[in-house]
């Protein structure tokens, strides 16, 4: 496999086919958990771990699977990994685990993970599948984190409040407070704020993509003109 293949997988997961911004998968946790940057980051890390490892394991056993029951096997593998993540979070980050609650368990049914298993891991090598899982997981986490930072900042005037619940005492060094919570815009941390923020982020991505497309067209037109003049 060429270097370009690896690059394409990374670009697709992070930007071109980002599961959160382009495919609009996993919207339930994306909107529900992104009210703070800390919960968004924690869920994102869990998704990266489960998506990467499930892709790898499914790719390793793909030739042994019976086609008629392959989806059941996918779910069993994903559920086992999610259970491991749940137990680790419950043991080492109990307060954060309580905040995330049901959304950790819902990773089992996350469309991103099952979709990548069926569309990519079941058809590609373990290395490519692992990279695809990492790229899509990081892409989803970046969207989660961006929404979390924007909503927490506007709604509470903080960024990464409670990060010590995830990273321990070192997390306090990354916490930022710009103004008191009573001066924030409450709607930002409520469900309507999630939809509004996601809409604005989608609009920004489309604006950037359109800008790149227009630039490519201008370059292509300029090159065609130069060739014609010669």
C-alpha cells in the first residue's frame, strides 16, 4: 500500500468524510455530551479506543466470519470493548463516568463504529483498518471537542472545567475561566444550543470547502489559459 493510501484514509477521517460533520453519524452523543469540553473529550477518547480496536479485531477475523451472522459478531466485539472501557472509567474516573452514564454504553450501537466495521474493516487489512479507526475516531472527537469548547465557553465562561476528573490533578492546569457562569448564555449548554452550534460549525466547514473548490477552479483555469497561450 502506497503512502498516498495512508494519507487518503487520514484525510477522509479527519475532514473529507468526517463522521460528525459530513456523514452526520453519532449525532445523539455528539449533541448530548458536548455541553462541556471535558465530557466531550472523555467520550471522544472512549470512541477512539473502541473504534480503533474494533476495526483491528474485525479485520483480523474477517475471513473467518460467516456472512449471515457477521453483524452479530461485530456487535459482540464492540460490546466487549465498550464493557472494558466502562469498567476502566468506573474504576479510575468515577465522577466522569457518572456524568457520561448511558452514553458510554450507547457506543455499542454508534453508527460510526458499526458502519466502519462493515464498510472498511471487513474488506481491508488490519493496518489500514486500524488507521481508519484512528482517523475517524479522532475526526469525531475533534468535532465533539470543538462543540464542547464553544458551548462551555459561551454558556459558563470556562474551558475544560472539571478536567481533573479525567486527567487527575494535572487537569487543573488546563482549566480556563474567563467570566462567571451567571454571565454566560444559558441556551448554549442546553439542547437548542447544541443544534445551533453544530449548524454554525457545519456552515463554517462548507464555507472552507467551497473556498478550496473555488481556488482549485481558478488554478485550473489559469493553467489551461497558460497552456493555450503557449
